[in-house]
């Protein structure tokens, strides 16, 4: 069962780092903070739920939704730099009319340093 992750935890936590990275990337992209941002974790599965202000129904294009598709790999890269842990992207699901995005990841249980030590 998925559990809501408390975001007030240590900066070393992968889920908290992922939320911080996603928040910063989204604010840079959209110019406004997300309406809400949550992390759900079950063993190595991590889901990030992002709510944002949807584009008006009569808008010709949806640049936020297009850019959200690329954010998963940027979040994974940011988390790896901050924590040394790798995230494998599992896809992005969007519901533009509701202003909802879900980014899925798999968390590697070993840190970058441990992985290098085991490989060497």
C-alpha cells in the first residue's frame, strides 16, 4: 500500500529531494509554484503528484503539459546530484483539464558511491 511521505524529513531523503527538485523545476517552467505537491512511496516505487493551475479550455496550446513530460528525467538527475541515489523514470501521466501530473520512479537502493565500490 502506498503511504504519504512526510516532506519535513532530512534533506538526504530521496523523496524529499525529489519534491524539492520538482518544485524548483516547475516554478522555473511555469513562473508560479504548484498548487500542491505530494510524494507517495512503497518500497522502491516513488510517485510524485503535482497539481497546477490548468490552462483555460480555449487555450490553443498547453506548454506546461508539454514541458512536464520532460521533467521526470530532470528530477532524476537532480536527485542523483543531491543524494547520490539513482531514480529510474517510469513515466508521466497527465490530466490537463484537472491540472494534475503524476511522475513515477523506481528508487535504486544503493547510493552512487556504493554502486561504484561494488562495481570496482
